[in-house]
C-alpha cells in the first residue's frame, strides 16, 4: 500500500512539473526562442517537480532494495 501512495505522490509531482512547463510555453508567443525557453525552464525550481516525481515513481515501481519478495510471490 505504501508503494501505491508513493507512486501517486510521484505522479502528482510529475503532473505539476509538466503543467508548469506547458504554461511557460506561452513565452514563445512573445518572441522567446526555444533556446531561451529551455534556459528559463532549467532556472525555475517548480519545473524540477517532474524530475523528482519521475524518480519517486521509478523507485516505487521497481524494487530497489532487492531483499523483499515480489508482491504476488506464493
């Protein structure tokens, strides 16, 4: 159950990060080039949520420790 919680937590972070990146695409309509857009994105802390969320989801999906048995193990 804890893995499901962390997966949903990571999914929420990923969604927040990508939504900010999509919102900041509006900068390109006022004359920013793609290089300027990427430079702006890597400097915004709220856009790093997608990376943290992806890492949390990956850890929750795969058994990183290796000492636990599979959930469906009989």
